C-alpha cells in the first residue's frame, strides 16, 4: 500500500465555476484519488476555496455584501456543487481559515530569517476617486498586445500575456471605473526567488516523467528573457492574511496583507490541518503528510492544475518550501492541463460564458458530465466542448454501450431465469477469449491510470464495455435458450458478473452508475480485481439481483438544440 497525497488547484471564491475549471483540475484529481483508493492505497485528497485577493473583494462589492460573508456563502455553494459532482475530497477547506493565516505567517517568518524577503519601494497605481492603491487586478484597460479592452493589470485573459498595470492602455479602476489614476510610491515585501533559481532548476531536472506541458512552462519562466524574477508577496488590501513574521509584527507592513498567490498554495498544507482539527486528531495526523521528518518521506505527492497555474506551482510555491529551510514535502508529479474551450470560443468565469457547474447539474446527473469531460480531457492540446459531441458521446458510450448491456442482460435473465444468477452450463472458447482480452485491457487500463493518462484510460474502459457488448451479440443467449437453456444460463451468468466487473472498474469515472449497478447486483464485495477470470465468477448461481432503472437515457436532438440555444450567450 502506497501513501498518496493529491491536491487540486484551489478555485477562486468569486462565483460558480464552469466546466472548463472543473476538468482542468478538480475532476481529474478526483478520478485519480478514487482509483488510488480502489487499488488499496492510503489517500489524502485536498482542495479548498481561494478566498483572498482582488477577485473576492470585487465580487463581494458587486453582491453588496461584506467580503467575509460573501466568501462564507460562496464556499457553501462551491462545496454543494463539488458534492454534486461527487468530488471525493478528504477536506474542502478555506484559504481564509485560521490555520492558513498561521501557516502563511509562519512561512514568511522562516523566509525572512533566511534572508529571502526584501523590502522594496515601488511605484503603484493609486486611485484618487477610490482613495486607495489599486492592486493589479483592480485595474482594467486595453491590452497592448492584442487590443482586448477588458484586460486586467496582471494578465490579459484574452491572449494570456503577463502584464504590469502601467502597460495597460486607457487604464481605469475596476472598483469605480474612474480614470483619475496616479502613480505613487509604496513599499512591499518581495520573495527573492532569483536567489533560488539554480536550486529550482536542479529540482525540476530531477523530476522524472513530468508532462511536457508542465516542464516547458516551468523552464520558460526560469530561462526566457531575464529569467526568474523576484516576486512581490504583499498587497495594499484589507482582506487577506495580515503581514506578520510568525507571531511577531512586521514593522512598516501593518496595513498590508500577503498576496493571494503567496498564501493560496500554503492552503494545501493548512487544509490538511483543517481536516485533522475537524477529525479531532493531533498535529501528527497532518504533519505525516507534509513533513519529511515526521513520516512524509514515503508519500507520493501529485498536483492537478490548469496550465495557467503551472508557474506558481513549479517555481513560487517550491521557492517558499525550499526557502523555509525546513523538511517540507515537495510535489513529486504535476499533472497540468490545457484549456477546454466552449462551442467556438472560450469558457470564462469573468465573462459568464459557457456551461457552469450548477447549470450542468440542473440539466443532467453528474455521471453524464464526468464521462464526457474526462474522456475529452485537454491533456495534449486544447479541447472543445460542443453540444453535438456531448450528445453523441453520451448516447453512444453511456446509453448504447454500457447502459444497453446492463439492461439487456438483467431483463433477459429476469424473463427467462428469474431474478437470480442462473446455474447450469459452462464456458468455452468464446468465454476464454473474452477473459483473456479483458485481462489484457485491464492491465492497459491500470497502466494508463497509474500514469494519469486520462483520455487513454477512458478509451480503454470503453473498449472493455464494448467487448462485453460484442460477446453478448455473438453469444446470442436469446437464440441459444431455445435449444440449450443451460448454455444460455452460462452466458448470462458470465454477463451478470461482467456487469459487476464494469461497476468496479468504472467507479472512478462514473461513481453513481457504478453504485447503481452494484446495488442492483447486491454485490457487497467491490474489491478491485487482480484476476479477470476470478472476477467473472464472483457472483455464484442463485445469487439474487434486481433489474436497475435505465442507467443512462439518451439526449434527444430537441434537448440538444434547446440547451445549445440557452447557453449560446452570457450568464447573467
């Protein structure tokens, strides 16, 4: 049994997330966590809401609520939706937690002790109308690179170019819309990342098998242009982790908070402490996942994220961990994803474009979305959601292949043999060939899942479903029954066991359908199979079952057209 720590990039608190956000981190992380647990490993699966920084303040102001109240409400909404999508977090925490406040201040103190924090005077945009300095995301304007007129002061969402607020053309305050802006001097703390460049470079070089997407982004930030730059870790905001050196005040920084990208990754650790505290466990329970000197030396740590988060997780967060000088656990594998686009354009939380998690669940159960998103995960390149593709995948893969197999087998058995696994007959060459094929496919499936190759895993799972359909069609128990009921019973007995096998193997992808199949088969033992032959003999003759409701219904052309029209615009 291995010990596997899994973290998903934590979503911003500012609103409900769209399907592109979901497939870019949380959903594939859940797939891997479910699989790792099914294989008998000890798993700690952590996520949280990212509650500090400009997005939270702006969203709260727009909603007319105090930011703390807004964040509490939106955490509850995001938690409910993550439950709705069956995301199996061990802890879904909050970056505003007292645990994260303390840990963030602790790390800042250690970095300062080690000479890795520098106080820097810099010029920053000040809004006269708002009476405050404006952090990067509080400033909007036209991107000098692509001309997008709603670019933020830190990055253009349209072309993804990293920006400084002073780069924007016709800048304005995102708070009030005022263009009465000045550049004034202020002081901030900087993490001296540049002094850790060689250590970070060597660490990245020492990682085996990372996705090309991950390493190429990290190396680009390390070596292109002027190379890795020192990064500001404080902001002139009210909402956030107050700047302190551990338990001590930080002179001159009394009215500042830590930058959200400094405290957010630390929340992975803090959320694990939140889990331990909620369970009534002492600190050793969470520290054994994160401290090499307290048991984490045998932990495999895997992170999941979209490609836009890679620089912070390959450079800034590791710089914090390494710079502390303490034996904290560093990530072993970073699974990064490209973007999922929407029907000819981009998903966008800020623009309200696409299908959002609450809307998706209002239309169809979670498994429909889980299957399409995971089987179309943007691993090697950007992918695109289209309603036509979604309809075809649901109807063909889920309804025609898996659902149809379950329905035909259970209904035929009930009509000819009753609601119990029939006895009689024996398998022959056809059954032996199916078993061998499934054993080979199971080995391939496990290999892809171990390597976190999501689309290949989905394709192999579907191939196993298809193999059962092909077997059933060729064996034709409905025809055999007329001449040899015992042989038909043997075919159906194997097919009922095949449903159980599918339920176990499919659970990481479609957990609700899996549970429905296992319940219908009264299968209490849902252990991952080591041997397909033994798995296909798990339910003995006489074992009772019930015919499940239709696992998956087809999406009609009328529904597809209605949904396509409903979600063609922008969410209000």
